[in-house]
C-alpha cells in the first residue's frame, strides 16, 4: 500500500495521516500491527545477550543508580577484556533541589552532562563475559561513555 504512493523520502506526519485516511482500514491496521511486531523484535534484540555483550569501544559500570565510564584498553579474547576507568569533568549540573530525602531532593537529576577524558594513569582491570554479562552483570559495553551520579542519595 505505502510503497505505491510514496518514494523512499521521509514524509511529514500530516501527509501520512492524509494518505491513510483514504486507505482501507483493515490494510492500515495490518501495516501498523506489522510495524509494532518489527519494533518489538528489534527492542528484544537490543536487550538480548548477544547484542549487549558484544565488545565495543567503551564499557560502563552500573552501581545501582550511579554509572561510571570505562574505556576498553585491550581485547584479550572474545570473553575477556581489559578496561580502564575514565576521568570525567561535569559540565552541566542539576539545579532544582527541594527539602526532603537525606539532605535534599533533586528534581532534575538527569540534567547532567560530562566531558570524558582518557587517563592512562588509572589502573586497568580485566573483566570477563559470563552468563550474566560482563563482570558478572555490572558492566555493559557501549559505543559512548556514560556517567551518571544520583544526587538523591
């Protein structure tokens, strides 16, 4: 249905709704159902073991609500890598704090940006891939480094 009317260029949302208004409703619902199934399959692939354990340039350590960035320094084997913690400098800080919690409640806790710096003086550690993931599930490979500090603790 949609292949007949549109080329491979992106279309505006208004154009899309205008187009499907003239189409058979059962055919439109079939296309929407297929797209949701494709989207679900893609999401399950991204959460799956083979995608999340693939060796990448960076690795992030998840410690409950805090995240620390690491860089992959050396690949020992498909199941073992050496990583080194990265130095960070916070550029954007949360600004909305309210009374409550341990000392205060941070309303915009995700308003954080960091600059990541490779620091060869930090020690390297070896992490291994097991059935829970890298480093017994504490580490996740990533294409970009990521740091998050939870100001609510």
